[in-house]
C-alpha cells in the first residue's frame, strides 16, 4: 500500500515538473491548488499535498501561506537530476527541441519537416491549392533579365515597378498610398521588425490584440519591449479597455489586423475603427496595420485603417507570402510622410537593400493573369472549406465561431485545455496551435487556431476521440 501511495506521489511530482519544463507554468506563476490538481489527476488531496511538499523541499516550488504554491522565481531552467529530484530521476523529460508549447518550436515545425496534411495549426495554404506550373512563365521572365541587375545592389527603397503595382492594389481597396512612401522588406515580418527597430527602444510599451499572431509577441519581447494586449472582439478591439491602456500605460505603437485578423478571421467594424483612430491621435500613438491575409478577402468591402487615416498615424504592411507561398519573402511597408526617410535610413543601416531578384519575381507574378485566377481559386476553395468544416466541427461538439469571415483560420473553443491537447496531438503526429501561444500572458486556454484548409478527416477523427475522453 505504501508503494502505491509513493507511486501516486511520484506521478504528481512528474506531472508538475513536466509542466514547469514545458513552460506551462513559468517562474513566479501560481500552480493549481491542491484540491484542483487532485480533481484533475483523480488522486487524493493528501497525495497532491505530499507531492507539493517534496517539490518545495527540492526548490522547484515556493509555498505562500494563504495564497498557494508558486513556481520558484529563481528557477531558471533548473536541471532535473537524481541529485535534486530523486522521485523523478528515472523519468525522461522532453528535450527543449521537443517543446510543443514554445513559439520557437511551433515556428520551426511550421517551416520545416512537419507533413503538410498533418498541420491543422499552420497558417499556410495546403500545397494542393497551388497552381501546378502556373507561375513558371512569370519567373522565367525574371531569369531572362538577370544580367541586367544581378551584379549590383538593389534600390534601398525597393524595386520601383513593384511599389507602383502595390499602390494600384491598395487603391482598389480604398487606400491612397504613394510608391515614394513605400519601402520593401524581407516579408511582412521584416516590415514589422524594421518599424519596431526604427520607432521603439527597449522598455517601450506596445499593444497587441488578444489573441494575436504569436510571432509578434515573441519578437517584441525579445527586443526588450513591454507587450500589453487588448481583447479582440468580432468587430474590433475592446475600445474601453484600449482607452484605459492608452491613458495609464503610455504605449507608443498598436499592432493589429483589420481584415481577416489572425487567428480569428474577424474584420474591423467602421464605427470601431474610427473610435480607435481617434483614441490613438489623442494619445499620440501609432498603429501598424498588418494586412498579410488581405488577398483572401473577397471584394473591396472590408475596411482598412489605412483607408480612414491618410497615413498620419497608420503604418501599413502587406505582402504575397500567404497567397503566393512562403518563399516569396517580400513585404511592403507604407509610411507617413514624416517617417519615410527615417525608415529608409533604418533599412539601409540594418541590411542595406532587399534582393531585387525576388522583388522582380513578385512584380511579374502580380501582373500575370495566372495570379488573378489563383486568387479567385483560393477564395472559392476557402468558402467551400468553411462550408464543409462547420457541420463537422459542430458534430463533435465544437461551436463554429460566429462573425468570422471566410479566411484561412478560425479560433475555436474546444472546452478543454489546449496545452494538454497539443501534447497529445504531437504524440499522434499532429501539429496544433494552442491558445496560450497567442497571448502575451500565455494563460491556459481552451481555444486554439485551426486552418480550415488542413482539417482532414483523419485529424477530425483524432480530435473527436480526444474530446470524448473523460
């Protein structure tokens, strides 16, 4: 009987240590109460209390009277060995490279070896949606021009014809942007980093949406910036919460999507957009509008912040990597008059110029009839994907999100901890995007991002089985 009790205590210790190792519980963060964990693991409160006492004795936890147990704030990737944790010394904890709960791990797997049909958490189109050989004629035209430009640096501001085409595309959605106020970058992520490096310094405060694209959060935090979030609703950010943050926290920049917000696929409502811009003007805060998924939006009815603001408070960025493929690392950043020279100087001092070869390639693709056909094809496929996925998710108990547009992603509430789900999915060969990654606070979440084009029958069968577990 004693061995059985000891084994249960060891299992609880191991469970907590795994969560600390995987950064589910961060240094200084409160872990579940004794009663809550006992219910979760179906053990007695005495067993959990014993485990917590052992973990406290070995320096992994700190007990605060009247408050609970916390991860030791001085615990900095503490090694778990037979010297400091005998009850779990025989258990193999996952290596850092196996950490399915870190942004860096998720990014590396999105961009590398994970099978395309096993990544329902990714943000890319499925390979089967790309036109077979549809872009070859455009790229061949660039190759035939190599001798004209390949031996010199490209223009610091970017390939002029490409900027002119981008200006015409923006005009179609109600944005008046001049090619002279644009600068090309290495993708939209490059545009975000360029502006952040130009506009901000370590210690400054930035606002992002909650939820928001996980890369932005990690990028900003790595630069020593303070990242705060405002709740994103179906019609835009929570205006009252935004006003409170602006008044008390003195941020300098708000980064957001107005169209097909990542990960919810919500669009901004005009009334909310006007309120946001008025607040930003009143508090001297800039807005960076990321429109990377804009090409997926049908028609020109979707409103952008840049259409309401004549490039006074708004910086705007877009690019082709989502609609054309991730290897087309070209972004364009539109800037207010007062800042274009400073942004160009920042680019010059950061990486001098961006590859004109790629910029010419995107120009040829954007001006080719095959591109327009491809965009229409993708939009039609997305509509079908949503129509097919809705009843299938509802059949397994997941409500389809209201008010989401026909974008690539949806944000669903599974009713279960998606950290645990992501771990189980990884073991079964699936790549998920659990909800805690989309928040600066990384709180436990029952939500996750799903790619509507990559939710295969096999994945939905696995998901149904997981959700049916007690």
